[in-house]
């Protein structure tokens, strides 16, 4: 039997991290076993389910690269189906119409809580056998009164509950829409879902759902409830995919690699490519223990991914940031080399454009402290010498640049830092850049020569020592 899983979000207007992880676990499992990953939009709450909110789901999944198979199922298209199934259950004695008013229900719940310790329905309407013309009503499931509900969760192990602890839950609301609890079973059966992978907050719902499966004569899927993600509610920003993508400048690889590890592990490996994840992911390696959402670790994982992903892909990711600042670097060896050099120190996508102004624009001002320390009269002959040798250099390669500098150090009997630091300030305006050879190569011969000369000019005008 081939595996069929689904991601079934309600359109809320944003893709919460917990949902993103559920989508990822389902997708990875499907891709790992060569199964099918389906998308179902649980949009029976008419007020919240706007077109925009559905678009957020599509956009987030697309950005994460979680492509779905087959057509998207919308619950709102299936209202007739739910109504028919509900009527079938009433006819078979597994469900009933309940006409209790809101006020009556309030009073019932208060009384039940006092009597049984649980706020629930007292089954007043269960044996009334009210017909469709009973006036405004909901349809409730007639939960078994005795016995136990047990199932083997693929992640949480054996789960058991006494039926007497369960309520006669509402299947259809007064407005004719189904509740989550009911629609989920009807749809999972229709979509031939074999594995329901979702958050552990749904584990209690599973008992009601299993009772429905039994009443309908359907074979239930296997259930796998992933552990909670702790620490999201305390965070400042909204814990949504959109937030991490836009405001934090995370890569898809970084975010997915981080959230997959909130509950799943594979030995002590921390960093995975998508191919590695697909090959390694299995439900049996999802742990029961909750994961803690930690922005510092997330940033670290993103850093590792920035260093790992192909440069062509990185270029696609960062180009919009450059364009936003009016820079239009061409994709090619120069740009790739620059990204390769900067990525060793970058954490977020926005860091690239922030750290490379001097590769594009001439220096307007030297950093005060750096200039004071490194741009001294004594350095003028060395900087001019360097400019001269670079001007005459045959081949403009990083190796040739390195050879020029090493040679000059030998001749002057000095350490590289003594020459490299002033050159760095002259070329970039600041005291911290990537390696000096690659920085010089990237700045290019002409600009290197003219900036070295300009620095000696500055020294002449400013250094009083
Ligand atoms: N719409 C439900 C949710 O977003 C789906 C739960 C399920 O997968 O059964 O939590």
C-alpha cells in the first residue's frame, strides 16, 4: 500500500512554525518512502478563511520547497458530503440532532462540572430521536458510553482513554458547516490517507476520530503525533515562516534544517542538505521529547547552510537584497567569489549586501579609529610600492597578489599584518574585511591601485605624526 499523507492547515493568515514543521515532516516522509503528499485547506470557518490567508499557505509552502501532489482539497467545496455522511450516521444511530440552546448548554456544563468534574454535555438530546424539522440544531456524535479507546501512536506509543471521559462532540454546527473533528475523518478517508502526522496537541482528538472511523466502517490511518515546540509564545516577533524569511533573512535550507531537528534526530548530525533529509527522515526517529525553539541555534544553522549551499543558489537568494540597494551585480565568477568570501562570516541573507559596499563603491570616508591606527606617514612608501607592483603585475590572480605581498614583506623584513592592515583600510575604509588577497582581487587592479594612492594622499593631508 503506498503511503499517502496530508498537510491540513486552517487558513489563519500566517504559517506558524509548528505548522511549518508538520508540513515538513509530512513532506519528508512522503518523499522518503516515495509516497504522496497532499494539501487540504480546512476552511470551514468562513470568517477567517479569506483568499489572502490561503495564499499565505501556498506562498509559505512554495518558499519552503514543499511541493504537493494532486489537486488541493478545500473543505468548503465539500459541505454536501459532510451533510450526507452526518445524516447517514444519524440514520444508523451513531449521531443525533441536539436542540439545546446556548443558555441551556451553559447551565448543563456548570452542573456537569460540579457533578463529574468535567465541563461537558449531559446527552439530554441523545435519545430524543429528533428529526430534521426539529428547528435550529447541531448534530452530535453518540460516543460509546463504556469501554476504552486505545491506539498505537507511531511516535507517542500506546495511548489509552476511557470512553466515559469523552464527550458527545458536535459534528455539524447550526449553520450546516462541519466541525474539524468530523470533517477530518470524512476527508482523510476520502483522500485515502495512510498516515496522519500532526502535532501532539491533537492526540486527544484522535479518540473521537477513531470512534467516528468505527461508526463509519472506515479503516483508520496510522497516527504519528510530533512533540510540542516550546518557547515560541515567549518570542518577540511572530513565529511565522514569513517573519523568518522577510525580517530575519533566513534561507529556506536554514529554516527547514532547524525545524526538522525540533523533534527528529539522525545520530548527531546537525546540518543536512534537502537530499540528505529526504534520505534520512523516518518517523521512527521522531522523539517524544519537546523541542525548544532557540533563535541563537537557528542563526547558527542558517550560517552553516549559507556556507554549504551552491553559490548559484546563494546568488539567487541575495540578489534581491542588492537590487533593493540599487546594486545590480551580474551573476558570474566575480560575484560568486565575493559571495563565497563573505559567506564565511554571514549569518543572514541581508549581511551580504551590508558587508560589501567597498566592492562596489569607492571609499567616501575611512573609519576613524582604523585610519588613525593604520594610515601613518611611515606607511606611505610601502603603500606606493604596493600600488606600483600591482600596477605592473602580469596576471591578476589571488596567487599572484599573495606573491607580491609576501615578497614585499620579505624585502622589508616585516610581518604580513604590518602591510596588510594599512592596505585593508586603504582599500575598504575599515579594519575588518575578508582575507586580504581575495579582498584585493575582488576590488580589482585599477581600483586597488587608485585607492592605495588615495590613501597616501589622505595620509599627507591628515597624519600629523
Ligand atoms: N486544521 C488542523 C490544524 O491546523 C489539522 C489537524 C490535523 O492534521 O488533523 O491543526
